[in-house]
């Protein structure tokens, strides 16, 4: 005997509502506590818990969920992250309200910074000379001149993938050289 679609939909909605009601009875206290720890506010935790249950209610294909409790907590965690982001945006000062930047007191004096930068530049040049010419050239074009992989590929008559390979290889080599110098 075929049931009309409206009857089937109503039956599914009743089962889903019963499932969410069971989740509420068994896990609401833990869910609110979980959210309160993340948000630092009981009112926000209760509001987001209610939103999580509502989302569970309107969820399609809820029968495919292996662990409704875990899914509920994942929804709640995502809602908490969104709420914290919104708080951060609301609390951030407007660009015209930002204070003037403080002088960089923690930086070394100018002659020392210049000497350090010169030493780093020489180290970079030395590391690049150790590489094959294509690898070195791809690195310089991308990192120093700021060209994108496609433009470099056309200039060097390579594929963009090969350019990416050369740049990655050069970065790894330079990073290894820097780490060698920093080791005692």
C-alpha cells in the first residue's frame, strides 16, 4: 500500500523531531557547558545551543549521520567559532581610531641592522650560486622580482609546474643554509 508523500514527510519529521528531543534531554547540559567554556557567556551558550538544535531539526538526510551527538557538538563548535569571530570584528577599533604605531624600540640600531641585512644578502647570494642556474633564476624572478609562475614559465620556456618545482627547491635550499648558519 503506497502512502502519500505528505504522510511520509510527516513521519520523517516526527522521527527527526523525536531524535532531536532525545538529544536535547540527554546532552543539553553538556552542550551548554561546552559552549560556555568556549564563549565565556552562559547567555551566548544557551542561544547557540538552541541554534544547533534548530539546525539539527531542519537537516535533510539526518538518517545518514553516524553519531548525532558528535554532529550536534560539531555544529555547536562551528557556531561558537562564528560567534567569536563576530565578537572580534565588533570589538576591533575602526581604522581611523587606531593609535599611531610605537617606534620600533626592540630593533637593533640602524648600523647593526644594515650589517645584519648585508650578511643575510651575501648568504642568500651564496646559497643561490650553489643551485643550478634554472632553479636560481626561477627563485629570483618569483621571490625577488615578484613575478607569478605563469609569467616566469613563459620567460624561461618551462611549464608553470616546473617553475613551481624550481622555486620550491630553491626555497628549501636557502632555508637549509640559513638553519646551518644559525646552528652553534
